[in-house]
C-alpha cells in the first residue's frame, strides 16, 4: 500500500512533479526517468484521492479523460479571434508595411514561426483555466475544456490572477503524427491526411480519453481580453511564456524589411528540423499603442500578417477529371491525381476552377503535370508537360448532364450550371432562396429550419413546402405548437403572390426581380413555355438571359407548373401609364430617404419607370438621399442627372 503524504510533503512533491511534467512535455528536456515520474505520480495521486479538497489545481494527475460527452456546447470568446492577412512575397510585405506607415511611420516588428494546427482560445480567471474554446467563426466556437485539460503543455493554473484570454495553436509533433498513423493502420482505421487534421480531430473527440492519448501540443501566439500592462507585444509574450507556456523555436525583433526577410529565410531553412509543421511566419507590429491606432479591417488586424512559405512544386499524373456540384448548382471540375506527398499531406485532388481553364492548360487525362501547394491553399495545377505525352492521353469533354441528377446543364463557357430545382446538391439552397425576404418572404423559414427539414426528409423540394402538415413537424427538435402554426400560416400566406415574385424566387441564373417583372408583364402565365426568340425580342433581355430562362423552364417545367397551381399567383396586367417625367426612364436610388426606398421604388414603377440597382450610361436619373456613396460618385462621373428626394417629388 502506498504511504500517504502529509499535507506539507504533498505541497513539496507536487511542485516537483509539476516541474518534471513541464520539463518533459513543454521543454522536451526530461528531469527524471519515466519510472521516477510514475512513482511520484502514484504517491501524489494517493494523497489527492484521500484529501481531494486539498489537491493542487495544476496537478498533472488531473490530466486524464473525464466522462464521454454527447456533443460540444457553443461558447463565446470574450474578444474576437481574427484571421491573418496573407502575404506571399517581398513586394506584398512592403505594401503591407507601407499601409501601416500611413498611420505611424516608426515601426518595430516581431517575427515568429506560424504553426499549422487548430486555433484555440484559453480563458483564465483568478489564475485558473476556466474555459477552452475552439476558434469557430472567430466570435463563437465549441467548448472543449474537458479535452484541453488532458494536454500537458497547457497549465491548469497560472500565477496571473487577472482575466486573461490566451490564444494559440494546437498541433501534433511530426514524430507523434507518424506513430498515430502507424497505430491507426494497425487498427484498420484510416490514416490522418496531415498533422493539422489530426490535431483538429483529436481536439474535438467526444471522449477525452482519446484526446489524452494523442500527444497534442499547444503553441501560444497571442492574447485576447486581458488586464496586462505592457508597451510591446514581445515583452508581453515573454511574460506569457513565464506562466508555463512553450517558447517558440525562433523569434526576432527588427525594424527593417531586410530584417524580416532574414528571419523568414532562417525559418524556412530550419523548418525541417522544427518538430511541428509550419506554414509561414507571423509578422506583428510590436508596439501595442501602434496596434490600437491601426485597428482592424472587417477580417484582419492591420498590425499583423502571415508571411506564407513559397509554394511547394511536385510532378504528378492526372488519373481522371470529376465534377463537383456546388450548393448553387455550379459545376466545378476537379483533377484526380496520383497520390503525391506535399508538406506533410498526401494530395490526391487538385482544383481546376472551370472547363475554360482545362482548355487553356490543354489538360488531358494521363498527362504529367506540375502541382503546387502553399499552406492552406488548395493544390493547383500550374503546368502540363505536353512533350511527355505517350499516346495514352484522353481529351476532357465538357459535361452536358449534371453528375448528380443527370439534368441538362446550362453552359455559358466559364459557367456551367445545373438549374434543376430537384437536384440533391442544390435543393436546400433553392428552398432557402425561395423563402428569403426579397423573394417569397416566408417568415420563420430561415436557413437552419430549411436545413433541418431537408435533413430529416420532411421536404425534398420547393413544392413540398405547400404540402407540409402539422404532424410532419411535431416530432422535430425545437418545433413547438406555436412555431409550427406560424410557419404553416406564413407558407399559406404566399398563395396569391404576384407572378413575378414567384418567378424571381426560383433563382434563375441572370434573372432578377426587374427582369422577372418585365417578362411576366409581357407574357403572363405563358412564361413557362416561352420560346427563345420571343424572349430575346423583349427590350432589355439579352441572349444570355434568354437562354438561361428557357433552359431553366425546360428542365423544371413540371415543377413550375405544379408550383403555380399551388400558389395561384396574381397575374399582373400592364396598365397604360399617362405621360409623366419618369415614364420609360431608368432610375437608380441611393442613400437614406425620408421614407422607405421600397415604397419610392413602387411609386416610380407605377409611373412607368424601371428601377435598377446599378448606375450605367443608360441610367436617366440617380435619386439620392443622405449618405449617398459610390453610386452617386459614379453617376456624376458618367454625367447622369442627379435628383434629391424633394426634386423627384416635385417632378411627380
């Protein structure tokens, strides 16, 4: 039986154990043998089990998996986690620095490696780890606190007592990654594609015991909410490292572009010897006051950037070209290549963007090609070795049928698109668009509700909205009586909607509200069977718009007929408008008016005006209110007549 320490002995021995664990897991510099560590661990654990109320909050014995979770709760960061602006060469770096110098001319830079892993936010309060949250969308992530407590490189207690968010990257060291994959293959499990995927997947295990076995490592790179008082980021980070976090393998302070470049090339030269995967170098403006002056764009801090490593080039062979159908029906070709190892990843596919690019590259199946990959960027084909062809090559034909639903495709050269509203790939998006505010405005039928209804097979296309019943939804999570009734009423209220709103809600490529109204006024219910020549003859409808409309109606003829039968839309009749200043003019509205622009739009359309969303040479009037922006400037440049709201009303 293990002898139980006294409290005084425990306090001394647990500090020794904490220092041994830090040396082993963080500094990779063991201070004791595994046997010595295990003996001390068992002795401390015996005390902790006997006197749990006295156990040290930072005890390494607490780093074991807890209970298995059913799922992860969402949690909010105290302050936003920003993305990094990427720069790829010296000129882009200089441009980034020059933008910062417009605000502050005297700049100092801190440079350090950028680790390729999963971003994590740690919240400490009163010196204790309170919560660990994945990056998520930058504002809200997933609470992974139970899993993070199993990671030895993350202290459970720190000496800083103020509220503090510590940000960093969860990674798996290269050697540990290889061992994990070897074990997975022995267990007949699929190997991880790269260390980053392994780290992210390990962090989000519902069973913390699995996370504990994965040897995750935390590299701190910054702070969020804090009460620290430092003038420079480099000084603040030295303090953070002193709290028990790992110091980066290389870090420099410089005031010049040459100094940044020197560190960048040092890191590139050392990257193979560094234990963790890197995908670039982070450059931060060092003075915190300057950071505050510079602030943020919508996406990035203006005082920090990621100087990405050069793309790695490899030669491989094209095995096949497959088509992917996006959520909006756009067909994207993807090259299937012979498996090629690039930067820790096994690459088997490469982006081709569109079929015009295939023609530009003169790419054929069985061609040898150069493929590049840089950090997060999807692998891309940059060159075809046409001189290496041996007669086995096959030309790539443009698709004429959707690979998902076999419907006829709309082919406009660069754009190839499936317009079948029943296509499994686009059905969710088509319903979301149909129900949106600017279309049928079905209140309560938001994105999440549509996704839930489709996922649970309550609806399969737009038509099914009109046959939904109370009992279809009563067993669904989050659907209570009032919510179901309100949704069914909102769907029912769309019956009798104007025909042009129904046509606009179908999401036909190139056909917006203005074109829908024009076509419906001219052809009424015959829009379903209209021929190409009749549509092209209509003023303002170009050949591309007409082809898209006719192809859509041919593919979706049965669905649209049934939809019109369900909705029984109001068919608008062209009313002859008396002569007035706005009849047969094209008008654009911009700025804040004293009444809704939607109301003004309807008033102008009733006078025979066409209200457009963009200014061009064909615009007759730009009507503007307060805070008029770029549309006003463009109208002045093009010589378009501008009117205030009061001038417009006087003309009416």
